[in-house]
């Protein structure tokens, strides 16, 4: 199964991606996580991406497309993958389509998590992230999974959230029509508990294929 998960920041993509990837036994590829790992390790890619990430802008396509092309060569993708945070604009979607066409392994489906802006702002401005395991949480003191300290992502500050939503509207949301016209789009509501949303997504996506 080869999936793309799309939705505005704060729709719960990262959380759902983890559950869905585990359910279908496919690799979870999150471009935001790859950038953050590079940033933490101080690699040239991380350093180049930092200013864009901190201000809520997209990292340039040249860097992002190159990074994903390399990741799609990974040895762990034989069962398929779930892309979380990629593509983020129509050019990236076209590059992905060409890359997968070359491998004769086109996308199975694109799952859209839909949610309105008011909900997003309330979710993201209270979100904290674990310094150790990277888990996003609503807890404010210690990570519920590993007990480590939490921090607020630079890009979860209200000014940056507003910009990320604009970037989503202007640059990312056109990929919804792109995938609808390809007959790949499946939309589910991102409201409700984590478990409810996962169940909804699995029932919309169907069994492994
Ligand atoms: P995320 O964790 O998916 O919210 O991503 C955090 C940040 O990483 C985004 O605000 C962008 O700056 C950058 N980023 C992640 N994925 C992409 C992408 N596909 N294209 C460009 N920038 C990205």
C-alpha cells in the first residue's frame, strides 16, 4: 500500500500516520521529522532548512524533492509507505508521481484529514513535543510516553501557526484537487478521538492491498 496523508498543520497527521503505518505494516515517512532530525544533528540539510521551518515557510523544493527521492530508495519500503507532510505543493506532487511511475509503483490512495481553522489553532497552540522521543502531546509538563521534558516547537507559536495555515491554503491545498482529479482522494473528518479517526481512516482505506 502506498499512501499520502494530507491535511492542514494540526489535523493530527503525525499521530494518525503512526497508527496507520503500523496497521498496514508500511514505512512512515515524515518529511518534517527528517528535517528536524537533520537540524538536531546539525547536518548541512538541517542548517539550510532551519530558517524556513522556524518561520512556517516551506523548505525549497530542490532540497525537499532530493531528500524524498533518496528516502524512496530505502530498503524498508517493500510493503509500501505512508508519506506524511509530502507533497506540500503541486510541483512536489508531480515529482512524486513521476518518481513512482518510473518504479511502476503508483500511489494507492491519498487520505485527506479535514478540519477547520479554529480547531487547528486551539490544538496547535497547546501542543507540546517531547525533547527525547518527539511525541506530540497535549500534556504540558512531562512526556506521557517516556517521562522526558516537553518543549513548544518554534513553529507552534501563534504567529507561526497563522503563517503555516496561510502556506497550507495557498500552496498545499491545491494538491487536494490534483489528487481528486487523479481519482485517488479519500476524505475523512479529523474531529473526534485519535482512535475514532484511525477507525474512520481504516474503514475508508479498506484492507491492505
Ligand atoms: P511538519 O512537521 O510536517 O509540520 O513540517 C514542519 C516544517 O518542515 C514545515 O513547516 C516546513 O517548513 C518543513 N517541511 C516539511 N515537509 C515539507 C515539504 N514537503 N516541503 C517543504 N517543506 C516541508
